[in-house]
């Protein structure tokens, strides 16, 4: 397998863009990435396009990649559409890496794009809920409805159930967080400190959907979604796009690429049935990525992890070996994951602050790490960062994520 380098990245601001199309968002992200790489769109030899929800939100199915890339003059080449829940564009990146590493192509595009905002917000949340086994989710929603009928006072309010007024995944994260609290003694206050850290990081990121700074007390005081998670501990829906140009070493040299970043590890896995005590998918896929890169957790300088809720970050820090099992909340609350700490995590603001346009999230994490490793992250720069890790999961199957990717980048 050949070495693979990222020679250009680009992303849009994440946010609510009812007036912008997926084509428009794609154009901005791709043209920025192409400019960084010093190439024209016609030089791309193949493209891998991650998107999860367009079919349900916009009605565009089947040929999403071809549709969004055509206005850029990209046609004729292989365009592979990748749908893998929140890990869609991470999966696209994995395929782009494989295409170059195998020797098939020398210059490829990995793109993630999503429009989640819709005038009917219920439509957006039902689209997100489709990243589960629909037979199981329908049973869950029926149970939720039964509880509401039995307890009329529960029909409204911040804990009125997922799927309609919010993402049902918030309920599942809340269950996992409560189990962690019971088993290890982690607290809602610790979660609030970690969430406030991510909002602070997001305030430094010009691409972030939300840039407000909050104290842990303000995080705790925000509306409850599902105990222990408050609104500010949860990622918002959003629109956006992110792109990365990958090249062989020979092509990178030919293009005189500026500070190319090496993809040292690229691992992708799927959820499976397992016992509660067996290794989680994050640990399994992370182990593969570490072995590919020839490093361990202690070598990572900066990381972007999938914090669809703050508990996602706590779990990822444990499963990836950044801290011992059960100590993720303490690790974060003590400041180790903040800028200036032992291992800054989610310097972009994470999904909680940067936003979570599902299909774009994976490549957006990569963009942040590329900027960090190139020393271009501005006032959120991690000094001397040489190794970055991105963890991005999506959907749910059984007791773990349905899809999981871990990428390790080196400079």
C-alpha cells in the first residue's frame, strides 16, 4: 500500500442555511480545497461523496454526488455515493484513502455535504432517527407514546421524547450517561465542564455554528433534554459541507503541495452484537488505526471525536485510551482536554458547538486536524501538534454505533 497525503481541505461555515442548496455548499467547500491543493476540478480522478439524509430531507436520492459535483465541471470520472449515517464522509474518506493507497488513482476527492434544516423540523429529526433499525425504533416510539398516555403531564416539555421534537439519539446517549454515572460516579457537573470547554473552543472557530461562550453553570441551567443532558450538552442539527483532496506522494511532489499531511491510519468498522463487557466498536476500530499508524494513544497531540452529546466525548476518551476506563468525565473536568491541556480534544468546538451536518461531519473533523498539524488553526492552535486523531461514529445497531471510523494523521 502506498502512502497517502492530504494536500488540501475546505469547509463551509456550519449553520442554518434554508436558502442554500447542497450544490452551493459543495462548491464553497470544494473550491477552497482545490485552491489549497493548487489544482483545477478537472484534475480529480475519482470522487467519494458522503451524505446521509438528503433523500429524506430534500428528496434527492441515488446520484447525490453526481448532482452536486456537476456544476463544478466534474463529470466522467467515477463518483461513488457513500451513505453511512453520521460516519458517511468519514467512510468516503476511507474509500478515497484506499483508492490512492492501492495505486488505482493519484488524485481524489473526499466530500461530505448535508442539509438537515427543513421548515418542518419534525422531518429533520425523523430523518436522523432512520439511522437505526426501524422495527426497533418504532417499538421504542410506541412505548414512549404509551408512557405519555399513561402520564399526560409528560406529553410536553424538554423530555417529551425523541423522533418528533428532537433527535431520538439524545435519549440513547442519556441512558448511556446515566449508566456511566451509576457505575463510575461521574456527575452532571463534570459533563457541564466538558461541554463548556467545547463551547469555548467553538468560540475560536470561524466555521462553527455556535460561537457563544458558556460557564458550566449556564450549561447546567439550559433546558433539560434527557437527564443528565441539557440542550447545551447536545449537538444541533445544521447544514454544511467539507472537502479533502488526497494524493499519492508522487502527485503531491509534482504539485509542489504545501505541508501535505500523511494519512497514517484509516480504519472503518460496523457495529455487532456483543456482551456489555466486550470491547466497544470505538476501541476495536481505534486499535486497528493505532496499529496501522504504528503509534499509541500517548502519541496523539490533538483529537476530534464524535460528541453528538457531551457523553460521546467522555466515552471516546476512554475507549481510545486517552484515559483509563471510567475516568473520562474526570479527565475532561480536570482540564486535560482543553486547549493548553495534556491532550486537547475537539478544538473545533466539536459537534456541540461547531455543529453536526451529519454527512459533512467526518471530513470537517479532518479539516480541523489538517489545520492543526499545519500550524494554521489560529488562536485555537495546539503548539507543536504532529499527530491528530479523528473518531466519527454513526447510527445505532444493538448497543453500539452502526458505523465507526478512526483516522490518524501525521505531519
